[in-house]
């Protein structure tokens, strides 16, 4: 896979990008908590600035990504992100720290244009039988940064301060743009349909998803698994304190066990990518999450909880890799961005809904009950996927 020039270049650029993102995110988080004396409102606004663009711009960014040339889009987004970071660093020097929220928001918006462009590149230049291996490689890289990112971001901020953190982030974004600029020039797009119309193209993308059986099924699985993830997203701290009887500092060990297992799981999937269908991979991940989630909710043993965290981490990459591979294999090239833009908000919307319900459910029921409900939702996602497990592999096309 690394022999493919496009895969190699995009992964190398994403290393620069992930380094910059983690350094920026933790620098902003730590700086804002210091400036506001741990004000929960401003801390929560950081998350809002990071996730809100997914709802507002995913389908818009996907539609434009289908229209625009992918290399130019990715390079432009990285350059604009770098320029915004440098501008924000100057504002911080002048004493205006509120613009840090703008830096996160602006970069998150640009990512909604850049990410589908990368998927468009893979669809165009990677053989279909190798797509799952490429997705596994990407998931492994993301898991690696989930382990070292917080450590690296905290270290840079504590050692060198806010300004150096922001400047380093901007330079890393420029490095990503420089690497992407080494890709061959984008081929000329087919403009046979005449003047593009944004509204028409957006509606065509939504109709494409609704007319494709595989994508409709994935939408149902997205909704169930998104709600499941949202319910338990804020609950692991209570598992640490209430179920295990440990201080909140012990939470980092549960997270590290999960992150290390995710890295290992992505590596394993890279080795078996050609032998397992993506829908099978996705079903395995959902079933493992069912067992692991219910077990964590009821476990009062530290060793068992750590083992279940490892189980979840090992199979979590199979969910993302299976989903991304199925989208790429079952979507025609001109619709890649719009399909991702239509499906991603389904997952994120249900996840946010689950997060908003989690506290009330825990107070009204119990912590094990919340985890049990989440596990059942993962199981429902696997059941929804059942028709795709029984069908043979189909090329990307419209399905009645």
C-alpha cells in the first residue's frame, strides 16, 4: 500500500496535520482553563467549536469536495488553517485569548472540505481490494496519535507556552500543505453538465443515499451506534469512581489501555484486510462492542474492566474501517463527498443526543443500566446490518 504514491503522500501529510491538531487542541484547552479558572462554559465552548461544524458544514463541504479538485482543496485548506493559526497567535500576544475558539472553529470547518477530498483521492487512485487496508492504516495512525497526542500537546504547552504551541501548529499545517503539493496535478474535471448548481448537487447527493440500499442500511447502523457511543461517552469517569472505587486519576489508565488496543487492532486489520469483507468487519466490531460495553457497566473488577477496555479497543477500529470501506466501495466517485457529508451528521447527531441523555438516564436508572442500553444499541446496529452480510459484494451503483 505504501508503494502507492497517493497513499504514501496523504498519510505523510496527515502525520504533520495530526501533530498540529493535537498540539493546538491541548494548548487551547490548557490555556483557556488557566485564563478562566476552569470555567465550564468556556471549556465546553471548545467542544462546541470542534463538533458544531460537522452538523453545519459536513454536507456542504462534501458537496463542494465533489465539485472541486481534491489536491487543490486539501492544499488550500491546510494553507488557510496555517494562516488562521498565525493570525490567532498574534491576537493572543496582544491579549485577546477569545480568538482561540475561532481558531478551532475555522480549522474544523475547513476539515469538512479537506477530509472528503482525501476520500475522493483514494476512490480514484487505490484499487478497490486495497481500500480496506488503506483505511486500516489510517485508523492505526489515528489510534497512535490518540495515545501520544495528549502527552505531546501537554508537554509542548507546559514547556514552551501558548505562542510557541500555536506557531508550531501553524508550521506543521504548512508542512502538510507542502507534502500534499508533491502530488501530481489534478486531472481536469468533467464539466459536461454545464454550470454547477449547489442546491441541485446537494439534493442529488441526498437522493443518491436514499436510493442506495447499502448506504440506507449504513445510515441505520450509524444512528444506532452513534446513540450507543453518546450514552457512554461521559460515563467512564463514573465507572472509575463508582464501580472500581478509584480516584479520577485512574481514568487515564483505562483510556491508555483502550488507545493502545486500538493501535494494535488497526495493525491486525491491516494484515487481514484482503480476507474479510468490510460488512463482516463492521458486524464483528459491533458485536464485540456489545459484549465489552455491557461488561464494563457491570464490572467491579479492575482487571476485568481493563480487559474489556482492551477488547473494545481491539475491535473499535473494525467499526470505522468497515464503515469507511463500505462507503468507498458502494459509492460512485462523483458522490463520495456528499455521501460522507450526509451520513456523518447522522452519527454525530445521535452521539450528541446520547450524551445529552446520559446524565438523566444514570440518575433515573443506574450506571450499569446505561451501559446495558448502550450495548443493546450496538447489537441493534449489527442486526440492521444483517441484510448486507447475506448479500454478495456489489459494485458502486444505484440500488432500488
